[in-house]
C-alpha cells in the first residue's frame, strides 16, 4: 500500500441500504492520485460504457466524495465532490474547503462512493469504521443553518450516548444540501460550514436526487501515516513562511476584488457582463471590513492564509444576514453583476444562496441573465410572477432566488441554469437567447472576464476547459505550464486549497507528494503521463455527454458571444476578445492535447496512455465528424 | 545556576480564533508524532461556524480534576503549573472530566488514558504556531493569582457567548 492513503473507500448503496469497503489499487492511485483524477477514473470505469444514457439525476449516477493523499497534510483542507454533472453532463472535480476530508481520512477512508437512491430522506453518519444510514426526515426542507444546528446536536448526543466516558465530543464534519438540492435545482451545491460550497457541477442536485441530505463524519484516528513526516513538517513550514508574508490574502482574502477587479482590470461581471468595469467605491473592501466583517481571520484545517472572514449585516433592512466575506466570486456575481454595490445588499444575497444551498456563481449568473432579459423587455413583470427585476434591488433578487430554490413559477425555468433556461425560453419566445447566456458547456463563467486581457484567464481558458466555465480550472498553454489545466488537476487530485500554493516554488508540491507517499514524482511525469490521463477521460466524458444535451467542439469550444462585444466603458473601453486569435489558439490547444482537428482525443493519444476503452467509445463521435 | 522558571499560563482570546487548527496539528505532532486532531490536548470546537475556539486545560487554582482522581494518576507540575497525567496509572475512569467545570479532559482515542494539556514542559507548541501565524489567540504569560477557572467552561457555554457577540440576538439559537 502506498503511504499517505487510508487505503480504502466507503461504498454506500442507498437503494439497497448497504455499505461496504472498497480497496484501492496502487497503480490506479499512482496515475490518478485521488480527488478529481480518481473521480474521472471511477466514473469512467463504472459508467463509461453507457455514459450518454446516464441521466445525472437518476439513481444510476454515482456521487463521489474523494480526498487525496495530501489532504490534511498540505495546508488548507478540502474534499473533492464529483459524479456525472447535471450542468455539463461531463465530470467536474468540485472541491470544497473544511474539515470533512481530514475527518474522513482520520476515520480510515480516502473517500465515499454513493450509488442508488434512498426511499426516503437519509443522512450518513460515519464514526471511524461504523457507518450508518440514518433517517433525515427531520432535516429535509431545512436550510443550511438549521441543518447544521440540528445535525450537530443529534450527532453529538448520539456519540455521547455511545461513548459516555470519552469526554466532550466535538461536532463531526458535515457536508449537506439545502432546499435547492432537494428540489433538484441544477445549480445546487454540496455545502459545508454555512458558507462553503462545492459549487461547480451542480452536485447538490445529484445528492438531492439520491435523497441524501447530509454526511457527517467523525474520525478519531491519526491521518494516514506519511512516508517522511519530518520532511512534511519542513515543507509545511516553508509554505507558511511564504504565506505569512502575504498581507493581501491574509487580511482581505479575495474581498478586495469586488472593487478592484472591476475598477482596475475591467474583468468583473457587471449587469450580466454588459460591462466589466465599475468604479463604485461603495463596494470597496474597506467598506466590507469596517461595516460587516465581525471576524477577520477564518480558516479551514491547517490553513495559514485565512482568506475567509465572517460577515454580519448590522443595520438596515438586511439586518441579521450572515455569510462569509463574501469571497470575490460571490461579491461580483451577487453584487455588480446584479447592479448591487453595497456590502449589505451583497452579504444579504450571499446569505440567501448559502441558506438555500445554491451556487453563488451560477445563481448570480442566471439572475443576471433574467434581469437583462427584463431590462430588454424580453421578460416582463407578468412572466416573472409580478417581480420587477430591476438592477440593484437585492430584495427582489432575493425573492427570485427563493423561487429558484423551490422551483416556484418562473423559478422552475431558472432552476435549470442559464444555458438550459436560455434554450427553453428561447424556444417559447422564438428568439435566440444564447447571446445573453454567459456560460461555457452549461456552466456559468467564473467572475473573471477575458476581454480586457488584464486579469488571469487566457482567451481559451473557458472555451476548451474540460470543466467549462469553472474559473478554478482554466485551460492554457503550454500544457506543462503554471496556467495549464493539468496544474489544477494536481491541486484537485492531491486535494488541498490551491490558495496555499500561490507564490510557492513550483517543485514544492511534487516534493510534498513524495514526502507523504514515498513515491518520487517529477513534473515531467505528472504533466506527460499522469494528469493528462485525467484530462483525456474528462474530455471524453464531456464530449459523450447526454442525455439532454451534447457539446460539439466546433460550436461549443468557443467563448460566450458576449465576450466578442467590445467593452462599453472604463479604461479598456473597446477591447474585446479577438475571434480569429481565439480560433487559432483553440487549434493549438487541440494539437498540444493530442486531439484531432475536430477536438476529439486522437486514437494514438489515447492508446499511448493506455486508454483503449475511451478510444473505442469516441469512435462514434469521430465517425459523426467525418 | 539555572534560574527556576515561574509557572506559566496560556492566556487566550477566543474571539480571534480563525479555526485553522494549527494548534491541534502542533500539539499532536509534538505529543503523538503524527497529525491527529482527536488526540490533541487542545481541541477546536466549531459547534457553530464562525464561533470556533480552543478548548484546553485552564489550570484552575484548586485543580478539581487532580482531587477527583481515585488512583492518584494526576498531579501538578511545580515547574509549570500543568496537570500531569501518569499514563500507566490512569484507568480512563472519566472522574476528572466530571470534576472539571469545563469538561475539558478527554480520552485518548486508542489508549486507555486521559489527555490533559501538559503545557509542553513550559514551551507550549500551540502558542508558538498561533503566534507565528499572527492570530495571537494564545499568549504564554507567567502564572499569577487570577480566576483561571473562568476559562474552564463547557463548549456549549463558550459557543453561546461567542454567537451572542458575533451574531447578535438570535445567535444563541444556532447552538
């Protein structure tokens, strides 16, 4: 067995109400590591042969919660959630911060495979090797905060009853869904700690489709033994030393972005991306710090960065709203993208999506889409159940968000996410509404635009990413560079927070991997032989897609139309993405990734990597192209 | 001649706690030679998100835990003021936990003995990492005549107070 792994996964069949342990194969772990990579491998092995027919919200989908060998060791604990995505119909490695991954590893598991569907709402309680599927009817329908309160009480009481001499039991770590996940909203998240979420992918809906309200885990063992603990400690110290010098992230997190990404780099969504510039000083980080942050440093396990803050609205009509910072993504998407430029309005909106278990990015994206249609007279007050969806009105946006979570009225349509809503509504209106949908492969684009060229994403970041609009997994060339999607595959497969790898020398994470697992790993090996396999499998499953929609590289490896409209305001007014340059870069990317001119992984590429079955599955797509 | 050290105390400011658990990592690395959160003598409770705080021995003046031990497995260090556990003598009966006003001691997850902060023989590792990171929840101070038992409180009590402070009127309902 490789060091640093617990060595087994927990498999839970909710239809049968049974659980078992699944051992991990060393060779698979060497190639796919954990988290996102292992998710792609497991999903491909189990569902690949019938991928196009698997409805992500049917019991046959598989929901995965996977750690990696570095979880708990590398500063900043996370867990990777995956499965067939109800947004892209491919596979997203969607990670969420917190202690869940650490607790799971301390309980003796590297991850959880959930199959089937329960008859009635359940939650999973894991205490080391004791696993129970428990009734969750008292939790169903409850929001994030209620769910955590009730579950914390129930689990601690149970533990106390069972182990009365232990002393005070701490809360188990929990992942849960809110009402949005229960109602199969495609933009629902798997959440933790009130305000943390595995957002991209829509796995909250998958969890809801399985009637799985929550998972609680208490692991009382140590982390799986590392090969060279002294070296691990040294590397942790090296990381912390660098991080401690970074005042920006430690003090403000990404909270300075809500003002600066717009004002300085013109790459922030403003009113559904009609603009990417604003200079609203009311939205400055000083305002957040002074008016709403009640806790300046909030961290997940082992994290020196503490980019999170706790925010509470103290005055006005949104008094009592609680959330984290919000971080830049939610600042932008539930702020300027909706024409909201006050910390109070923004915190309120973030607390609404947290409580309902919705993704702040995807929800901000679809709300912005709807508000632009209202602005243009395409959607009227009548159609919006009487709501006047004016830019900047946080109360009305909050009301529409609730409709989405409960699939009420127009919310039922918007609960499908921006892409699917645009198609459905377009059909009804006999209009092409996709120009107003700022998304890629069914996933709303993260809050970093490409038009000004001043923020980090490359012009093909979203167009060819195997995770669509996901701003945490952007594609770039060279394939072995820092801006490559293969770099993100390392973070998401070793499973830790990539914020703690900013400013760290590039070779450190490979040394860290070796110190934990005992296995040497060169960068060349990672990029050329290992991460590339995950990328190819993700690409294969993305292109196979189905059943409700499929992506064609020719028409879908593109940027949203809005990114070709010139920026209308700000210092970069007139700038836009150059379509010819994008097309050329997409071609270059295909070549570098070993894909044919139609964007399909080549037979030779896949065979060289030992992915013969993926090659066979893609034959029919190649035939369609020729 | 080596100067005799004064007993120490770990002063604590709960509202600054980020919940990063670096104290648990340092404690378990130091005492157990592994990262082992449940075997850490200092444990971060997060009964409510945002209201994290470290739960660790407060070294009450009258040491009720020491008095309660039926097998004399607990003693106090003259040198640091810490409660010391004689691991071999301890029977894991739990009487010290009941005697503690904050129910702070807890059992070692795999061995039959109780875990209580030993102040790392005068150089607490939790304090070191917390200060290195600038959170400064902890500070090592010399032990003087103070009401240390005020800090020996049950997790729910501390959480309620922190929730009231951070979240206002309805904060305590989250506990």
